[in-house]
């Protein structure tokens, strides 16, 4: 099997945030889609080893911020290249506000969804969560970040 074929699948990049008690965390994911229209449902997949995954399993709540093409590489370093088990990714951060569910979101995103999990499935390396959005905000017309754009314009720059 030619594993490089998987690189041709089109997907976006998202900040997934969760909160359990006073502990907050976030990670970068590339799997968030609207999976049903009636009722409106969102699916995400999260690496089982991620702290964020554990927090979602324990609380049943998360936010997904749709990243834009102007999201800086330093943002990906902060949320995607270090573990929340080792560092507090929100330490000293007063810039990221909270949705009504008391979970932070990225205000420079294209959109954000506050979600409540209705089901989950362990897929081995990842957990698939199906969730119902309880709130959503569209922040405007900036183009969402795709994996292809990130590889060509952000990471390699």
C-alpha cells in the first residue's frame, strides 16, 4: 500500500480545547466534520494518548476552533508540538476567552463550535467523538487553514 496516497485526502486544521475541573488543555487536530444535518452533529477524532482526549472522555464537552490561513506557526508549536501533560499550554494566557460552556476558544478563528458528546468509539490509536453543537460563532470570511496550506505556506516557511 502506498501510504503517501493518504496525504491527498483534504482536511482542515483545528484547535480542540477542553477543561476538566481547573485544568485546561488544547491540541491541534485535523479531523472535524459536520457528520449530520438533522440534528446538526460534528465528529472529531483525537489521539488516545492526548490529555485533551482524556478530558473529553471524562467531561463530555469540548470546543473546536476552525483555524485560518493567518494562524502563525508559533500557535501550532504551542498547541501541537508539546504535551499538555508536561506544560500548561494556557499559562499566562489572557487572550483566549471562554464560551458559555466555560471552555476556551481561539478568537482569531474562522468559526468556533461548543459541543456536547453524544457518543464515542475507540478506534485503536484514536477515539471518534460524535457531538451536538450547543453554540457556534462565525467570525467572518477569512479562509480556513487546510493541511495542504499548512505544509506549503506555514510549516515550511
